[in-house]
C-alpha cells in the first residue's frame, strides 16, 4: 500500500539524534507502533504520548486525521528529534437508509438524559492511560463471521447525515461467544445502554481500547482482567440494532481506529 511505501521511505532517512523505530501504518483509522529509548518523551502534534518501560508507544489516527502529523522525541539525554509523518487519506462509503421510523433517526426526548449519561460513561472508560502492555499484540477478530459493515461509512438516515459508522459489524448468530480481541482490563460492562445495548469496553493500555456492542449477555465485570481469546459475553441484537451481529470498535483515546487495519487473520 502507498502508506507503507511512504513510511518505509521516511524510515530510511537517517535520524541523527534520537533512536526511533516505527511499525504499522500512518493512515486514517490506523495505529502506528513505536520503539524508542526508555525514558524518552514523545509528542504527537503536541500531545504527550505514554512511553512504556521498554520504550514502546502507540499513536492513533482518527477517521478524519489531517494529511500530516508531527512526531517529536526528546531522549533521556535531552536530544530532540522531529519527524513529519504523512498520514494516508481514505475515501469512505456513503450509506443511505430511507424509510426508517422517525424514532430511529431522532430519539424521543424522554431518552435524551439517558443517552447523555451513556455517552459520559463510555467517554470516561476510553480516557484511561495505563501502562498495560496488551496493545502491543496482534488483535484477533472477537467472533468469526462475515463483515457486513465497515469503518468510516457515512450514514444518511431518511436524508439526514448522521455520525459515521465507527466499528465493524460482524454477522453472527445470537448467542455466539464473543472473545476478547486482545488482553485487557474491563473498564465498562453495561447490560443496557440506549444505542448499544449490552456493552463491554476493554482497556489494552496506552489509550487503546476495544468496545463490543449489542451483546445478548455481558459475562465480565468492571475491574476484571481478561486474556486474549477469553469469553466476555455473547452476540445479540440489544440496543438500537436490527439483527444479531457484533459491532467491534477500537479507540486510541477519543480517536476512532479501524479494527480491520489492526486485526490479524480470523481465528
Ligand atoms: Zn455497527
């Protein structure tokens, strides 16, 4: 892919001062993994990024990330280095769905408070910045099945533009076990959020989290530590959903990441 070529070219340039290795892709919806000297300070467009005890870090690029980003490093001896990353820009599908009951497009006023409360819980669960090392693994699709909805698509419901789709939808029968895509700490385990029904958020460390939506059953609790592949619940159609499927999202803090760019082959 063009992104890999640009990055390979960029990495081939000599870096006279700080030590830096990057892997992954600087692309909208992608995660880029870095290795530098432990004790270094790393910033992406001015935002400080956690560097682990082995010098590892991770950067995320949201759906609409700008075409370039500035990565700055300051090593333990105070040497500074700046790298301009070229962020590959993507085109997204437009999905038009017409003839929906108006209550599915604009929620009734009676649930607005509940929607706000749900959104605050979710935002808080994704804001943690911990030293957990689980982000540094190959993610695995949490259920087997055909991907029926992709990341980034713009949704136009009854002619009104709505939030893009940030997850991937995987078709699977009701009751299929859902496995943790990577190890992590359970930050949210709710049985009935308004839009997303049974919802689990796993913290994989350094701001990387997975969100699993529309679950029929939630089988973990906040504070549980789960290993990659461990069962966290089952596929359902809870919340505002029109059929059994798993919607899997990945975040880097508030930035939305494309699970299909991060996951390895199906289990
Ligand atoms: Zn979905």
